[in-house]
C-alpha cells in the first residue's frame, strides 16, 4: 500500500503541475457554464440540475481519455517505465496508483460544477430536489471511475498519448451507444438486444438521474472499472517480460 501511495502522490503532483488538467477544466467549465446559462434563461425550465448532469456524462466520454492518456503512455515514451518496474512495486500497485490520481484530478474538476448547483438553489423559489441531485453525482462518479479505468488500459497499450486518447474515445463511444445499437438493429425485446443494452454504459448511467440507486447499475460500473484495471495490469505484466 505504501508503494501505491507513493505512485499516487507522484501522479497527483504531476497532474496539478501539468497544464493538461487546467486546460481541460477551463474548457469543461466554460462549456458547462454556457449550457447552464442557456438552460436557466428558459422561462419554462424546471429547477433541476438533472438535464445538465446527464449531459456531463456525454462530455466525460471525451474528457476522461484526454485526462488519462499520459498515465502510462508517457512512461513508455520516455523510458521511465522500465525504471519504475524494477523498483519494489508490483504491476497492480502501479496501475491502481495512477488510476487513483486520475480520479482525484477528475473529482477536482467536477467539484467546480457545485458552483452552478448553488446558483440553481438560489434561483429556484422552492429549492431543488436533493435526491436526484445526489444520485446524479453518484452516477457521474461511477461513470468517471470506469472511463478513467478504460483510459488507463488504453494508455498501457501504446507509447503515443494521442493514440491512447483516440482508443479511449472509441471504446467509450462504442459502449455508450451500444444500447441504441441493440434496440434499433436487433430489437428491444430480442436476446441480443437485451445483452447489448446491458453492456452499454448509457442505460446504467442515465438511471441515476431518476433519483434511485439500483444495485445492478452500481455492480456494472464497479465490474467495468475493476475489469479494465485488471486487463491493464496484465498488459503491463507482458511488458515486464519483453
């Protein structure tokens, strides 16, 4: 655990010292603020953050691969991964420490959206429903952790950060639109359609906006996260024997 904490601390420091995090945060907040302004300017709109937070999930499909693309790709490019792998730390600790650092960076980025929540509270005469708000943020947290795990996996596969980001976007986009593929191509009631719908990310993520936490959705995201990190660990192990 001490070795993983050391890697985590180093990566967190690297995130906050790098302009990538702040550029992504600035772009994300500018876009989110613009959408928020347009949303509250509509006189017939409901006092709810749910539509905005649902949109956040789509934005994360592009933000998380950019946030995680450097985790292992940069180590591979610079040749420092070999030095790291000769230190007294196992592959799972390397993967977990880097992934946790990316999670911290994403949490910091998303915490700025609480400013808009406070603004919505102040503008709504009767306040806003806290149930869907809390579950929506829980869904964002689970989605973000899963997408960062996929980004960690793609970063372990190549020394090129751009390629790692591209692979991450492609994988997450396929998973996001898989329910649409299952329902439109194979039919909503067919076995293949139901399987593809369950595998897809969007159906599980959007359920959190309803204000109800379904354990099946939680298990899905935890399984996806652990599975992606496990595969990333196996990829890292193969590099140890090359």
